[in-house]
C-alpha cells in the first residue's frame, strides 16, 4: 500500500490514516489518540467495496495535549 502523502505546513501537525479489521477497533484507536493529542476528533469510518477492513483519517497536533492532558 502506497501512503497518500500530504504536506503539513506547521511543525507538530500530522495526518494519520488508520486501517483496521472493524469499525469498533478503528473508533477505539481514534478515541485513544484524542486522549493523547489534540485531534480532529472521531471521524467517519469508511469501507471500500471489495476490500477487507475499514479505514479512517484523523488529524492531530502532537505538540498540544488531548482531553486528558494538563
């Protein structure tokens, strides 16, 4: 799988593409990331016809704490 590259103009901002076996797993990963970093939140989960698993994209600022941060 070739990554979909995207330029982020500021240090600390990242785009994370998450792929998992089911929607619950992918949503749990997004929730855990939201607790650690400031993120775009739990977004839509997509299923590609003819492919196994599901995917989602989340944007995060790894320099700012998330919900449970100081």
